[in-house]
């Protein structure tokens, strides 16, 4: 398979169909890499310039640079027009079965992936999610940005690098190793926060490495005031202004998050799954 250059990645990201949920995700990974320049992923196609397969594959650099972060972000993303009979060969030729790996995929390929990976180790479902976003024909049904009076003096603004330490402490997987990740994300990707006049952040939301909206947080004492809705809508607006269709993931059964999404006019786009492979057959590998 051919590895894309940075210039070719830009061409692919601009040409992918923004109405296709599977295109949105891998387009987001490419744009995240181009904006952050982390070198976490390499991008492969089966042919060029016309291709039927596009893959985002974790780089050797990610594993060598920070093995802790590799546990979270060694994700494979697939965009394919292949027939099912060719999918297992695609997995065989691209997935490194000597490493712990997470694969993001759409439902139609889950059984094929499981059949392949269980030959080499343990296959485990870690998340079934609803992908949420907006209708292409009505991409901006968002509520109006609240006024200063409606926010009772709070400021709606981007996070600053000085907020990275606090944001890191609010993430359930946050450690000393992930602090630099938060700082880079705040520097390079869209973010939003509600800031008290004292300077304290009472709520925030950031953009993930695949350009999805995520890690929504509101201080416990400030919940049930509508701030989550304000933050989600504001970050969605930022993505729309950049020409990026906003999308995010909700784990199945999370009724509150689904209700919040519906309140800002979002709709269901697709089912998406994340599965973890462990070549050691050690089910205690539970860092995700």
C-alpha cells in the first residue's frame, strides 16, 4: 500500500464526502494530524490518486515516543469501498497483531474483524456508540449564542494553554503523561470554556485527535444550569466556522447526553464501535 505524503493527505481530506459518517471520522484524523503535526498516524491507500481503501494507522513514532499515550491512541481507522471478501485480507495486511490495538469501525465489518483477530489473541468490545451530528441540508440548526446577561457574567471563550493542567485533572484518564497532550490540543484544536470573572473555568469542551467534539465537563456545583448545552453548541459553531462538520460520540444508554444533543438540533448519523485486541490474551489489559 502507498503511504500518503502531507500534501496528498491534504488533498484527500478536502475531497472526502462530508455527508458520509465513515468519511467524517478518517477526515477528522487526517485534519487533526495536519493541525497538530504529532506524527501519530501514517495514512495508507491501496492506489493513487484513485483509491478504494484509506487507512489511518498508528505510527511507530507514537509507540516509541510515549507508550502510555499509545495505550489510548493506537487506533486504526478504516474507510473502504471494498467488498466483504476482501476485508479480512485488508485487516491481515495492515493490523500489527504483535501490539495492543484499538480499531474504530462501522457495524458491517465488526464480525469480519472479530473472526480475524480472534485467531491471534483476545478481541474485546470496549464501546458501542451513536455518532451524532447535523443534517447536510440543515447543517446549522444550533441555538443562538447566549448573551452576557443570559450567562450571568460568565465568559464564553477558548481555553488557554494555562488551563491545560486543570483540563487534564478533569479527564478520568488524566495523568502526568497526558498533560502535554492537553496542552497541544488546546494550542492546536478548537476548544471552548465558560470562565468565571475570577478566572476559574467552570466548564469546558475540547476537540479530540480525530476532530470529534468531546470531554465535556461542568463543575458539579454548576450542573443542571444548561451550561453543557451552551458548551456543546458553542464548540459545534466553531467547527462549522472552520468548514468542519461537527460530530461526536455518545455511548449507548447515555440518555442525558442524547437528550442534550437533541436539544441543539443534532441527529443520529451512524453506529460506531471501538474494539480492542490484545495479542497476549491477557484480559487484564484495561487501560482504555
